């Protein structure tokens, strides 16, 4: 696999990987529920050598509990970024000089539907 084929994935936790309960503090009070196709897709992307960076609006003070929740359901990742705002998340990236291929892509999913059908 060429270096250009290795992707870095920024994936939100609540509502994308785990069921979102609608109120932020409920996420750490309830047992985590993995959404459809999440473990399968993450395993596929791991096999392909993709870097998996999880993102969340959960507070930094909830890091230890969040890590335990992710481990308890078998979600593996490379990095965890916490404390993001609830607003839009925007990736800004450059295009390589020898390519006109976009190097930043966005995939927006319906909350709590999981990763079924997501192809990268």
C-alpha cells in the first residue's frame, strides 16, 4: 500500500460509534452501546493501516471513564481528542503540489445509525 493510500480518520464517538443519549452527561452515566458495523469497520480500517483518531465533546475530566468505556466494548484507536465544541468541525488541509486530489474529505452520518455502508 502506498503512503498516499494511508488515511487518518477523525471519528466522533457519541452518535457515531456509541449510542448518543441526547444529553452530554448521560454518555458517561450509562453503559456504552456500540452502533451497527462500528467494530467491523474499525477492524477493517486498522488492517488497512489507517490512523484512527477519536474526537468528542466530552470534557477532559471524563477521559479516564471514556477510555474505560471504549476498552469495555472493544473500540481501539490511535489517539483521543477531547473537549471539542458542539459546533461544526472543520478540517483544513493542503493539496500536494504534484496532485489535484483533495486531501480532506467529510462524511456526515445520521446520529445513532452507526457506520453501516460507509466506504472510504
